[in-house]
C-alpha cells in the first residue's frame, strides 16, 4: 500500500480503469476511466509505460506516462541515485520554476521498496525528448542555462533551508570507498570500448587517479552557495518545447549542493564538442547573469569559470562507467557523451581547477 492509501499495482500491464480513475481524481475530478490500454513499454532501470485512456464520464488526458520500480534494479537504483527522491519531490507539493512533466499521482511504498508515478505524456504538448545523438543548438542550450538559473535561484542558500518540505533532500556526496575498486576496474574497459573517441591524454590517466579527482570534485559540492540540484541534468533527461524552451525530467538524483554540478553536466553533454568550444564561455555568463540572487552571493566570472572547468570530471567518470553497462543506456548514446565529457576534461585542464584531496 502506498502513502496516501492507494495500492501500487504489481505490474504496469495490470493497471485497471478504476485504479486510473482514482489516480486522476485530484487533477481531473469527475473523470471516469473506462479502459486502460498499454501503448508502449519502455522499461530500463525503472518500469515505464505509456498508457492510452478512454473515459465513460468527464474528461482527462488521452495518454499518461507511468513509472515504477523494477525490482531487478531496485537495489542498484537505491545505491546510485536514491529510490524515492523523485516521487517524494512531487509528493511535497513544491512548485518548480522549470518545465517538467505534470504529475497526476505519486505513491511510495517504502517498506516494499516500491513507488509509482502517473505523469503527463509530454508528447501531447509537442515536447521533443533529446539524447546525445540529437544534441541541442547553442540557443537551446542557452534556454537550458536560464532554466537552471531559475531553479537554482529559487532555492539558493536560505531559500532552500527555509523550506521544510524539502528538509529531506540530501547533500551530494561521493560514493563509498568500497565502490572505488569496482570503478577502477570498469574504466579500462570503457577506454577500450571508446578507443580514439577519448583523447590520448585522458586515456593516459590511471583509473584510480580519475576516481580520486572525481571524488575531490564531488566534495567541493558541499562548499560555496548551496541550492537544489536536479542532479542528473544530462541531455537524455531534457526535452525541447515548441519555441525552444527546455524542460527537465527524471528527478531521481535530486540533491542539494553547488550549482556547478547541474550546469557543467548539462552543458558539456548537451551540445557538440565544436559548439561547446565556441560558445561555452558565453553560455556560462548566460547562467551567471540569469541568477536572481543577492549580488554578493553571485559567483564572479572567474569563480564560475573555475567551477565549470572542475565539473568536467563528473560527467567523464560517470559516462565511462555507463558505457560499460547496457542496463543504463544504449551504447551509441553513452559513447557520444563519453566523448564530449572527455573532450571537455581535456580541453579545460580540469585537474588544475579541482582542489587537491
């Protein structure tokens, strides 16, 4: 039984018309669902489905998107991102100043390690979900930077700590030491898979040195301005709206910490390497000058650039790991992002921007 009293179906294929009627009751009062049909299954580390709905009374969306825990990946998800961060965010009722899928229902069964979310089907709004094989233009990336600035400004420093509804949000911290050996074994495999897509100077790093750099950077997230982080703002969790505004989905990695995590992770993977090299300085300024924060708390141009350079190690190490794991992403998607983060790490001389451990 989920929080709120409604049960969580054991399988998305078994969602009934009555269950969906109850799920939509808050957002579409009076709507009575008479039929639920599975239009698409898109399971990955979570169970996901697009469901078509027919109504016998009232009105509601023609389709919804449903996301739930995949028991086979629950332990891995809990260890790497956190199982309940996204449903808990939307249960909190906290308004977010960036475009995201509307949530009709969010249920958590913590003892059963389960949740379910019934969300807006973004295709109904003409949204265009992106991944690394379809990068953003610099203008679209600028819209994404302004969106992140709105998010971070809304929850900047005391604006976050004063919100009791988000008191459960954790600081972003490095993975535990017991994962170091595993990651050190994965990185050489990823280098072999990537080949010349990763610059030679990056491949020359010892795996443990990259891991220590990654952990040193992540520790800096506890310093400086603190804000609410999407935490996983790579291009695969974005969509382009008509008019070229950018929305963000999949808030499972929600954390608090330094703004550079979201900004660097988004920008370095969202555009081609050529566009990043040509436009990244101006795009960092778009973010910095879009922050609606007290002037004394706004990072200087020099501070912003240094933090951005340091952030390149974050995406590099995560996508080297992702490249070797087919459960997470398609290989072509992972390879493109690995290459972009590796190029950024190399171009921007990241180690000289990261404080020594």
